[in-house]
């Protein structure tokens, strides 16, 4: 097992738990399962730990303690910590409620909005997801379902085929960046024991004290006054909605004229 895991790390571009000759999730590899474990239970515990303690503190030893088993019991199901992270990443993706992108192709605007909202919510709910997305091939069943829904929604727009990847990048890389920043802001607020409003005001006060009457602050204050919203959450929501509206308008501008 150790040799196989070592060989896999030499070729990261070909490495994925979904390409290994393992039993399907929820089953063991050799008959009876030790300690009543299965992949689903291990994956659920992994997500709980990542949510509670973050990616930096996660370890196989910590996970084994959470499950009240030995680390070797966990390795009976997966070869490496990356295997577990990849399983957790796909399982978290499965929380998204994907819209029907086949029945009503003309409803592509609502489909894109629904997919963007679900993706953003995922990144906020699980801040550890964003740094892992570019780390793996993301070919688990739930990520494949999400990717297919995205491709179909963009195809439904009627954009020329050679522009569709650009549209996917524009919308979903924007959502990735927005959701990542929002998720990290909320996590920092929680770590400080403050509400989002309290943390925002404290950070704003620090910046104003440090920069004094810098021109960038005067410009930012003007934008903030026009931004609207009584709470930080409302400001996030308004910014996200306007940005997504602009992206959808950009897609519309590229569509063939009737």
C-alpha cells in the first residue's frame, strides 16, 4: 500500500482516488470492515473536522481520534490524506441543489443564477473547499454532475461553441473568487468572536487610522455610501447580484442578433 501511494505522488497529474482500484464509497475492500467504518462515515468525519478546524490542522491522526479508531484503520480504506480530501471535496459538492438544465433550455439565465448561487454558498459554507478545487482532477460523481450542469446551462445560452468556455470562466471564476473572499471574511469574523458588522467596522477603523486621508479612502467612501445595504450580508448580496447581472448582460451582448 505504501509503495503504491508513493508511486502515485510521483505523477500528481494522473492521481485521483476515483481512478484507483478501490471498492465503491461506503464499502470496504476485503470482507469485514474494521471498527464498523466505511468510506461514507470517514468522509463525513473529515468534513466535520475541516469545517471546525480548517485545512491546515487536518491530519489522519486527528481524524482517527475523531472516529475513535487507530490511524491504520483509516488507511484500510484510503491510501493517503489526499484521498480523503478528494472524497470530502466531492461529497461537499454533492450538497449543491442543481437546476434542471435540460427541460427548459430557454431558462438559461435562471439556470446560471441558480448554479452561481449554489456554488457561492458552498464556498462560504466550507472555506476549505476553495484551496482544494485546483489541487485535484475533480472527477468524482458530484463534481462531474455540477460540471455537466454548468456546461449545459452555458450551451443553452446560444453562444457560439468557441466562446462557451470563456463564458464558463467569466461566471464561475468570478463566483469562485467572490465566494472564497466572502467565506474567508466570515471565518475571520468567527475566529475573532465578532459579528460580520463588528469585524467590518473594526477593520475599516484600522485602515482609516493607518492610511489617514489617502485618496483611495475618499474614493472608497463614496462607493460605500452608494453601495447601500444595512448589514454586511446585504452588501455582499447586492454586490454579488449586480456583478452576476453584468456577466449575464455580457453573455447576452455576444448572442446572435435576431
